[in-house]
């Protein structure tokens, strides 16, 4: 969905509510996530790339200091119940799929193990800082007191 077309109308609210219902059951914040994205879009007056705001990630297991198993879900790349991600060094600028934070070249990031599958989220990255916060049970990002994408229950 092009977030640039959302203007806060009743139809937009119903659409965001429907998207929240489609989010993983393990995320009790899914509806607030959608509302936070709507509020952010309205505040900034322009659309944001939904791939950067829609990922719902839950860490299932830490395999080693440099690899984790996560559950990934978002409307643009699908749902993956158990996907191994490995710690790497970012080669170029990007945006964390969970927190929305900028990623600079050389920063530690987690990326999917592309040898494991041909998943459509292989181009995504999650900052090591966001993973650390999730492992501590903290929000990936707080915006005006509202929990945003990437929270786990």
C-alpha cells in the first residue's frame, strides 16, 4: 500500500485496522503499530516506505553470538516462521527493517541466511542495536509513547 495516500479518513482507519488484524497473533501491539504509522505519515505530510515500517519480528532463539532464529512477517515480503539471520557488516547505507533507524556502512546488522532459502526478504537488514533491544524485551523503537513495529509479546 502506498502510505502517501493515507490521509486519516474513516476508510483509511478501517484499512489500517484490517491490516492490523492480519498481523501475527503474537503481536498485541499490531493495531497500535498501524495507528503509529498513520500518525507518522500524517505528521510528516508524506508517505513512507511501508517495507521499513511494517516488519513484525520476534526472536525465537539465539543459536550463537552471531546468529539468531526469528519469526518475520510483513505485508510486502511475507511471513517466515523460522528464519536464520546472521550478524554481518553493512556494506552500504540502509534503514533497519524493525526500528526504522538509519544504517551506515560498517555498522553491525543482521541479515537473512540467503543460502537457507529464497525468501523475498533477503534484501532486508536489522540493526544489531534493535536486536539487542528486542532480546532485552524492550521496544525496538518508541515514538511519542506508542510502541511501533517490531515488538514482541
